[in-house]
């Protein structure tokens, strides 16, 4: 075991500090106890001067904030200034002796941070310390809502005199930090704005818009994976998306959805993986795996997915921010990667499930999140890699004879506990695009098409399919009917009727 680093450093695990500083909080604990964990998006250090410069990756505090070099002080500092990093705490609590945690509580039995540390130790390790229950003292939240999103109302733990407002369970509990970006998104109340938008639309037009958005989301979800599904397959998956939020999650439900996604199981094994898994490529000469992401071990899948299911019930039904909860749920699932194939589409289906379960979207209408993701595909991949890339060095693996890999160390906590802040910000950006752009544009288009169709029928009667063809030709040529269309598909129209049709298009779509 290493000693505390009491001198200023300029770099920590290849992450440069903006100026020399002494590691504090989680960074100090990771270094002192040599914890193999992915580094958080932002760490903390103590600067040498009283007006330090911070960065996106480092929060530099003044010397007066410096904790002493002992376990209790560094743990307290971490909770006070950095919030909960459950992955670090889980590894730390399995490294130190139970007596060391008990000593922290005994030294400050009524202290708010000592009681939180005590609760988190027993919650994460499922080990009861030999300590009497806390006495009469004011209960404190386990999650400080100033730093991280949590349940608005948790359940009391009389033993520790804390309120358990954690959004998940020890089997699965990603956390989301409060940021200015997230606070701004949440203040805009997109669910209310969506209801106001659809409330101004006739039910028949809304039903047509909902059908289009649903099918478009299904096609986009396949397109993200580089697939062009048949119309039947896209429609079938669209129907599964439409059911999101109506059926409780279970392992059997996940398996049912995978069968719908895959369709044909001739070349893909259905059901949970029974071997390792990764996302990446193979070396062309040696066929050695070159992973961009290593999936959870097969032996951990049952526990992890049960945690995902429990998180759905606890976080969403408990009033956690719906978009943040959806991000935790869906991105957590895709990092676990429990199936040989179909994980990406199931991951995006979980966005719909979480939002529908929270009644975030208007009844009967799904938000085409996959459409927004497809438009932001580079940003989407960057968000996925924001955790999978720093996770890779923490996983020890060896290749197998069939071109797969076998994980050699215990990695389950890496998929249970991660920081989903960037994921939540990304999903909020997609929701904003859907509500502010996609939905209004589709409704506006349908209203315009209805006006256009009515005017065309006043000029000359034609089948609905022919009206749509006419609209497409006009749209492709800035509202003018091309000479080719006038001599072929619409040769029956005279010059006056063509001019009237162009005016009808301008009135319906351009004006």
C-alpha cells in the first residue's frame, strides 16, 4: 500500500493539473490505496496559492481547504466537495478493514459525514459494522442535492439517521452531477412545452404525426447501427417502441425485445451472453481482438440487469429527473452489453421506456430520440466513449481461440457505478431538438399538406398518392414544376392548372 502524497504534483495518472497541487479527496484516495478505477470527469487538488486556476478536469482549491492525510479527513473532504463517487467508494471499502470505517464513526458518532460514510459502507459492502444505532440526531440526505441529482424524497435509515435518496440500488446506481447546462435544461420544462404544442393540434393530425415520428425513430435506430431494415422489420420495431412504458421490465421482457430486434436467429444466438463480449475490431493478420469497449462479464449479467430493472422502478417512479434517469438507464444498459446483438437498439428503446414511464411525453406520442441521435452521431459516439475509453485500462483480459476475449478481473462495479452527467446533458439536447424542432416541423408539414391537398382538389381531382407525388416534385424544384414532370407524370395538367398548383404549394408550404 502506498503512502499519502503530501507534495504538489503536476500530473496524476497522465492527467495534467492546471498548476501544481496536492491531491485531495477521491484523487488522494485512489493514489493512496492504489485503486484501479476509471477517473472521474473532474478531480480535486489543493493549490499552492490562494487564487488558483481550475480547469474542466481539475478543481483547484486554496490551501485553507486542505484536509489532513488520513482516511477520515479525505473521505469527508470528498463527500463535502465532490459528492458521491460510488465506484471509488466501492473499491475503497473492499480494500480497507471494517475496523477503519468503524473508527471513523466512533470518533464522530453524531457527525453528518461520518453517518453518511457508515451508511454507504454497509450499503455498498452488505456488511454490518459492529456499531450501535445512531442516537437522536437530525437525519441528513445521503446524496447532497447541491452536487448531484437524487430522489426528491428518500426513505429514512433509522440505524444511521440518514435519508437514503440514492436513485438506485447497490446493484446499479449511476450518478449525475448538477451542472449549469443541466439546470438550464431542467428549468425549461420540456414535458410541459410538448403538451402545449400537441394541445393546439387536431387529434387526427396528431395521430398522423405520431405514426410518422414512430416509424422515423425506428428507421433511425437501425440506421445508427448501419442497417437498412425492411419495411416490415422497421414497422415491427416501431410497434415495440410504441409499447414502451406499458409493460414492466424483466429479463424475459428484454429477451422478448431482442427477438423483435434480431428477427432471424439463424446466425445470432438469442438470450443473454454466455461468454465475453466487446465492441471493436480484430487485427487483420492475427485476429486478435482490438476492443473500443469491453462488455460486462457473462457471470455478472443477471445481477447487473436486475439492478437496471430495480433502478427503473426506484428512480423513475421515485421522481428522479426523467431525462437524467433515462440516460443512466439506457447508457448503463449499453455499457453492460448483455446480448451478442441488438444491444444498441434496446439501449435506445430504454430512452422511450423511461420517458413514457415518467409520463414525460404526451400520451400516444413518442419522442423520436433516435432521429436526433442520428443527426448528432459523432457527438453520440463521443459520449459513449467518454466512459468506455477510461474504463479500458481498468480491465484485464486475454483473447480466446474464437476471436473473443475473456475478462480476468472483477469488473462488475464499473458497470454499476459511473458518472452519467455527460450522457444526461446529451439526451437533454436530443429532447430539446425533438420538442423544439422535429415535432413542430412535422405538425406544420401535415397542416401544410392538408391545405395543399384541399386546394389541389379544387383545381383538379386526383388520387392522394398523386397529390403527394406532385408535392414532392414541387419541393424538389423550389415550388416550380419541372419540365420533365410537366411532360410525363403531370402531362394532363394545362399551363393554368400548373400555375394554380404552384400557387397552392407556395400558400401551403412557403408562405
